[in-house]
C-alpha cells in the first residue's frame, strides 16, 4: 500500500476540457481543475467566490451594452435596445435617446469612440454619431461629411461596368441624366453622383436609365462619358460596416455592397475622404484582394491598424500612414464570425478576438522574432466552455475577460500574459446573459430574468444576483425595492447572516426577525472540483484509492462545504465559544488559515475527483491551496 501526498497551489490553468483528462503530462494538469463555477481565479493562483450582481435597472429588452468614457472621471454605460439608447452614469439613468436600429439589427452594430462622440455603424442603416453635448445632454445624428464649394468629401465608387456612360442635358441648374444601361434606382433620390469629377444630386428617378438632378458643381460638358461614379454609402449601396480612429485618421471598413474595402480619411480632417492627388495628408482607399473572402468584420487600432475579416487577419502598416507608404499584409487565416459583431479587446498589448468557427478565442499578437502577427487559440484547453461567443469585454481590475455565449451562458477568462496565465471558468446565474460591458471599474451584464431583462453589475459588496441592499438606522422587518423580483423566492443576508428564503410580494419582503442591513436577491452556488488524482507515471488506472485527509488553506472565508465522495459536509471554521451554531445569530469573523479534514472510503473510479467544494451560502470564500494525502492499493 502506497501513501501519496499531493499539493495543489494554483488554479491558473482554469477548467480543463474532459478530453484532456488523460494528458497528465501537461503543465495545465497540475494547475487546472475539472470544474470551476462561480469563482474568480486570481493571477496569483488562488480563487474566490465570485462577486454578486447588483441590480441597476430594468432593461427595455434584448440589446447591447457599450462603454462611453469621456475622461477618467466621467464614464457612462449606453444600453442599446430596439429604437432607443439609455444613458447611465453611476448606475443612474440620465437620458434616453431615440435610435434607428431594430432588435434584429443590434447584433451587427459596430462602434468606436473619440472624445465626446461615439460612432455607430450598421451596413443597413445610415451611420450615426452619439454625442454628449457641453450641457451634459445627449443627441444622435447622421454622419456629416466635409462640404467644400458644394462638393461633399465622402467616399465614391463606380458600381456599374466600365463601359456604361452617363450624359447630362445641361451643365448647370436642373438637368436630366441619361445612362446607357440601367443604373438608377428609386432609392437613389437624394444621393449624389459625380460626372467627370463634378457632383450632382439626384432629385427624381424616372427609370433605370433616366433621372433628374441638381448640379452642385458646374459640369464640364454634356457629352456622354464613362468617367462617372456615385457615393459609396447610400440607401442603394448600403452603409459603413465598422470604423475606428487610427493615426489621426477615421478609418471605415467595408459596407453592404463593398464588404472588402477600406477608406481612410485625410490626416487630422476626420470627415474629409477626398483622395486628391495622393499627397501625404490626403485620404486613402483600397480593396482587400486575395484568394479568400475578406468581408471586413472589425477594425482595431493597435501597434498597427488591424483588420479582421471573415477569412483572415491583416496588418496595415506605414509610419506614418500615407498614400505612398501604406502596406497591407495578411497575417493569419482564422476569420471572424459573420452572424454577429463581437468587438476585439486589447489585453496587455494583444488583441483578443473570436474565431469564425465560434469554438475558439484567439490572441492576435505581434512577435518581434518573426516580425509578424500570430493567432494562438486561448480556448484550446477549455474548448468545451466556448460556443459561439456573442459579446465580450475585459475587466482590467480583476484581469478577467467576460464572454457571453450564444446560449446565454457566461464564461470568464483570467488573463495575465506576463505570467502566462490563461484560466477559464463558468459564471452561472438564473437567466441567460445577452451582453457585457466594462465601464470604468464596473462590469455590467444584460440578463434575461423571469419577467423581463435587467441591467446588473458585478459588485464585491454583494453576494447574491439581481441583488438590492438597504440600511436602516433602526432594525425593521419590512424591506422594499424588489419589484424586479416580484413573485419570486429570494435569498436574504441580514446583518451579515444568511436567513431563510422569503417571497417578494409587491416588491416587498418581510423578514422573520428585524435587521439593520439587508441584501436580497437570487442565490448562486460556487463549485470547485479538482482534476482526478495523479497516481504515478502510468496514471493509476484501475487502482483502489482513498483520500486519507485534505488540508485547505483559506483566506477571509466564512463558509466551507466539502464532499469527499460520501456527501457534502459543512466545515466549522472556528470553534464556537459556547457550542453554538457555526453561523450563529451573529456573523463569525472571516477565517484565514488551514482547515484539515479526514475522509473515509475506498474507490476505483480513477476519474473521480478526490474532493469537491460546492456551496450556495452567500458568504465569502477564498481558497489558496490544498494538500491531499491519498492511499493507493497497488
């Protein structure tokens, strides 16, 4: 009989996919776990019960959450829903702005911000800019291009075949345009064409080959010419798909009818897209041409301008970017999703983005050795947790990337590139998570709860979800403010002690005993389950084993429930002064130190974990390390 002693000091590999349970040779096996649910992994190795979710407001319905940072002290949350944008600051709704996007279109919106303006794009909707004005009110307007001497300095493109001509009936005033092929559509009314470089505005469309227009710049003549084009963005051709600010230029990526094209504004003149004669400060435009489909899905301003397309990832270089220095090179062939826009996020100099398959999360990172970008998969060891991500954002304070999946599940990824930490875990709550946004030091979720959608925020001061807290100078039993949980049984923490669940009626709960401070909300359980015990180089398959004891090193913990395979048991974390209950009527002080527990029972299941922690008490819990002593019958 062999006696083994194992020490687990780190969970920095996170939850490991079941297909890797046999890979005991991997470093991740020592630092990973079989299941990690509702815990946050620290980059230093330990883990804690996750923060609760504080209730912020009822949401109008499904939508997107967008961070708006005016400066370091003024940050806002913009909640996009069908036909509206709600503006929040410090969890208070300040304004509501009417918006043009439908619920179905919100999945494809893209946005970028500069100073007090947020630019929002959708290929089927004219782009908008959301602005915080000087008087702290909010407005939304269509993009406005620079106008010079009647000429609108917007992007242009020739959509018709090269041999199609257009002739004008006069050079000024109201004219009739006649095309040699059908190029005009009713939706062209109000849009602009250029004939031999001069602009006219369509006022009416008589047929596919004839339209009337107002001349905005005197035409050179009336002869039919092939030198004509039309505005690149319009109700006929679609609108910009995405945009970003890079090197003092506004970069527009793709549109409905030109999905693989890039436009860069003039330097320091963001709304002027006049390419001129190719001078250094003039606008730039070009198409991404290769053997792959390259519909532009996202743009990111990093070390270089990064372009994420449906088939590959590209680097646009040039220092500075000018018409003469700009270069574009394909870096990797992963591709991005086409059914939804998931914004790339920067983490420690790397750009994290979702791969086209929806089964991976990639890190687009530049390597000085190869002078190129690579796209390693951060979900390789936890592929079972990643399924068609729909939204994500990074919390720099906790070093957590939150990823909302298509099925409503939420995953968290502890990322610390300097220490090579990549640890996945599950975050579960009573309802699907639809959107996530990090605003300042708070992370907000859009959650579908029973009875409607809610906006909630992770808060270290809360231990429940959809939670509301209140204080009173005198102890009382009746507490209100829970209308969003009407008709539900909720968990209660009163004066730091968990109470029996109570039902919410008309937004109010009645406690069995008065309290001065109360938190009420939806409970959740945290789970920590290690990988199967490593019993030697051969894995120990078929051997009988039993756990003799395990010592858990805790920090600031008030509740611990352990299961060695014979059922969960609550572990006393302090010896009561007079034999009273561990939780007592008064909250015990947080416990820091080692807790040792003995176990009984033999087993032959080599895949079973040696122990398991699962508890739903809304109390602090932090695990630093575990030392396990096993006996193996060899």
